[in-house]
C-alpha cells in the first residue's frame, strides 16, 4: 500500500518533538537559573540574618512603645483631667464637711490668675458647697481685701506677716524651682498659714489652697477641656468697687495706665519707645495716671514714663501693703484702662472700665484671652480690646516708608 508524504510526516513529527525538547530545556534552564539566584540571595542573606532579626525585634519594640505613648497620652489628656476634677471636688467637700474656718490662700503668685480664675473659682466653690463668707479667711497681699468682698469676711494681709523683701525672695525661689503657679504648698506657704491662724486665734482651720484651682484648670489651659468645663467651675459676680481713693489728688477724669514687663510685653528699646509714644498721645487728649511702683515682688517690672506732660505717677503714694487695693480703686474711677495684657487688665472690665490690653507676644495668652472675652460677654462687663504692639510697629514702619 502506497502512503504518500511519509517523509514529510516523519520530519514534522521530529520537528514537534525537537521543539518540545527545546521548550523543556529552556524551562529547565530558567528553573535552574532561578534556583541559582535564590541560592545566591540566600547565601547573601544568611550572614545578615542576625541583623534582620534584630531589626524586626526593634520594629516590634518601637510599635509597642508607640502604643504605650498613645495610651499615656490618652490617660494624660482624657482620663487624668476627669480624675483630677473628681479628686478636687472631694477635697473641697471634705474641707467643708465640718463647721470650721477655711483659709483660702495664701495667694502669692500672679495678679492675673488671682482676678481671672481664683476669685471666680472661690465664688463657685462657695455656692456649690453652701459655704458662707463668715467661714472663709482670705490670705493675700497688697491690700486686696476689696477683691474678697462677698467671699471672705476676714482678710489677712501677707505683708503684715512677713516683710516684702522676704516675700520677694520666696517668689524668686519658687519660680527658680519650677513651681511658679503654686501647685503644691511650699514651706513658706505653710508658715504664712500658721502665722495667719495665730494672728486670728484659729485652731484646726481647713484649707482651700490655690493649687486646687491650678490643677483643675490646667487641662483647659493645655487645650484638653472646653470652655464649658471652665465656666462650670467659675462665678464672675464681682463686687462694685468705689472709685478713686480719697487720699489721692487725681484729675476729675483720667485714663489709668499700667505697663509692666513680662513674657507678653518684653522689655526692649523698641517697646519702651512705642509705649512712651502711646502714653504721650493719650496724655495729649486726657490726663493719664500711671500705676507704677518703686519696687517689685516678682519677675515683673513697671515701665516708667517720667517727664511727660499730663502724666501723674502713683509711685510716691504706693506702699506694698496697700498698693493693689489703691490701684484697684484708681482703675475703678478711671475713664479707661490701658496696660499690659494681664494683671489688672483682666480686672478692669469687671469694674465697668473700658480696657485696652497691649501685648507683643500672645504665645502664653491665647487660652486666657479666650476665657476672658467669654467671661466679659457672659457677665456684661465693660469693653475689652487688645492691641498687638508688633502690628503698631509695622504700621509705623509702613508709614515711614510711604513718606
């Protein structure tokens, strides 16, 4: 039987088998190449195994540390403020659980915190625990008994207990030790309490120390609690204070000025020149009474504006034992108050006096400005405005350039 094209069929089959073998060969070569590359990589990696293992352990440790930090931040910024609030309310309740006198103070730190936070906090605490003013004894300095009207029927002047120089040395030592805000009672504070109790013949008095207020409101200042939390613990009912002290010969109408150095308004040649120019402009329109002193009991120092026509200084009339009380009455009788943002600038609007608060750096003022503005609106206080002296300086430079 004749089969045509046998040779061609054989050649085709042989070609198919050859191509299949070639394919298998290439596959085998590629597999061997991959295996060789893997072997090379493994050979290179084997010496690095300890380092890789250490890196993996370190990554795990870093992840655990990050998780721990998140837990600590949550505790510090969320849970701790609530624990502090409960603890302080228990402390206040324990102090009022028995009918005994309560020392409020001693207040030895900044004026601004006293008028903006401490006094409203005391009014809230009295209302919450139904404590009458007859039980409270205020312990402060500078003749501030008028600030505690309605809070404490009895007031003890710290400068009747110790000399101003001793007080100033204590304030400087406390600031150097990092406890400028009276978070915990110092030995000096405890000595003042003992002396006050001896003066009044008190035994077994309870204590509302300023540290409870600082600890409670710290979470607001650090941004962890809202203004609603702050104002749940404050009462801004300030007493009406009579105007200018009778023993002072002051103009019938005047602007009270109080500029002092500090973080908000640092002492510099440019600031001194700008503030002097501002006071000169004020004095050209209305008499100015400058509330400067000849001494300082803390890190703040008053700016001096000597030699300006129309300016009266209280420097010769102020005594450490009464100076804050006198300044308060002068501010209460003023047409307007102009001064450093802080201290008496927080008090003036509550006294019904329009206020211009001046600052250069608001880094440490943001929370206080927020609280103060809301408090003034809430309590119907006088107008409160701020002036950034840097902006004033820039405007002056722009006008000089344009001319």
